[in-house]
């Protein structure tokens, strides 16, 4: 079938709290056969795929890994909510620290992607986005796995391999991005041309990103503090920069 199907049907069964024997009985197959399906040893027919979709109330596209949404929806840019969209998921209660750090990071990302838009190089954008995406993945997986009872079927990479592989993926992405930013071509990826790299300075950043530049300056200071660089004085932001 494919590599996603065994993992997903195992995740769905465990989420519902069913034993393999119970699920097999309700799906009309033997436990041994279901075990083979879940381990990817044998491939099932389309009839069984549809039966599983109906049983767990998910789409076949989700079962086959074609959509990350259980309804089978294929998301587009227009479907994605804005990071600061209103709603209960965006409200933090208690400590202000998560809210503060979220704003620093989100605002800084606005600057990064603003610069990437000016660069107009899809390969550079892809590699930097891959690096950042893996960083979010690592943070989420660490939090998700803090409770050992949480089902790991959400992830296709085994937990014991995830840290090493994610570190490697980040190294590859940032190495590619560095080379592309220096104008080097990598296989079928075209490097940044000299006229594509925008001139930047703290003053210019403050003028072009008055809502977000101060967050970026604070993030740089905090990050370099963690690197052992101390609290290096930042160049004074433009007066229009907002906190």
C-alpha cells in the first residue's frame, strides 16, 4: 500500500483504546492479518481501506497519507489562519513568558520572510523554511513525548531516531541555505544572485518593519546571551520601532 497506512491504522486503533484482537473482529479480519497490515508486512485491498475509513470515521486520503487532515481536506494558503487569528487557541493564561517569547519569535519570522520575499529565490526560501520547520517539529515532539502514554503513532520516525535525524536534517538545510545565500548553485538549486540580496541595516530594518524590528533585536540579544556572547549592546532601533 504505502509506508503511511500501517502507521496510521495503528495510531487510530490505539487512540480508540482498542486491542488488536477487538479491532480485527470489528473489521472482519483475523488478528494475525491485522497485525500484518499494521506492521506493513502485507498489503490490503481497497475494500479493506474503505472499511477502515468508515470504521474510524476518517477519509481514505488520510489513511494513505495523502492529507494530514482526517477529513481528507487539502489545505491551501488561503485556508491557513493567520498566526495572530483570534480564538481560544491563541490565548495564554497564567505566566506571561510563553506569550512574550511567542511574540518575539513570530515577529522575528515576519522580518525573515519579508527579506526572503525580497530575495525572490524559492530554493533559499525552501531551505530556510525546512530548517525552521524541523526546529518546531523538535520542540513539539519533545513536549508531546514528555508524557510516555501519548501515542507515538503520530510520528513516522521512531523516537529513538528522531533527534539524530532531525539534527541532520537541520544541518543539511542550513548548509544548503548558506551556500545558496552566497550565490552557489547546488545540484538543481540556483543560488542567490548578487542583485537579489537586499541591503540591510538596523536602521533600515526599523524603518521597513516598524512593528517587528524591536522583537528581532531582542531575540538576537537573547540568543547571543545563550551562546555565551553576553549582553552585547544593540544598535539603537529607529524611533518608529514599536515594542
